[in-house]
C-alpha cells in the first residue's frame, strides 16, 4: 500500500489512517475480512503485536467495524464507536 493511498477500510466509521494501519497489520485488507472476526481477539493480537497496552477505545472501534462488515442495514447509533464501550458488568453484549 502506498503511504498516502487509502483502502476501502476507510469507509468504516471511525477508521482513519492509524486504525487502517492496525487493521492491515492484523491481516484485514478489505471490509469482508472483518466478517466473523472476534474484536476481543483482534484487540489482544494488536496489543501483543505492538508489545504494549493499547487504549480500549481501539477495541470499541474494532467492535464497530465488525458490526459494519456483518450488517447491510446499520443502526446509526451503532456506527459510533463510543456506543460499543464495555457495559458496567465488564462484558459487552453483541448488538444485533
């Protein structure tokens, strides 16, 4: 990928150049690659790959991105990454 050329991943809400690079580094090259992925595993893999703790907002963006890829009709409120934060119980319930 050329340094300044964006991929189709940028069509996903919340995906800018940095998050696009994270997805590409995880082997996600197109939107369809996100279908069936586990955002938690993606987040843990990225933390391991980067050898550091990464802010959990990256996990929330991953959740949003998988939702975007897996659904044709999107609820507008679910296209905002901050609506994918952990529930108070500490467990996230997958939106349908």
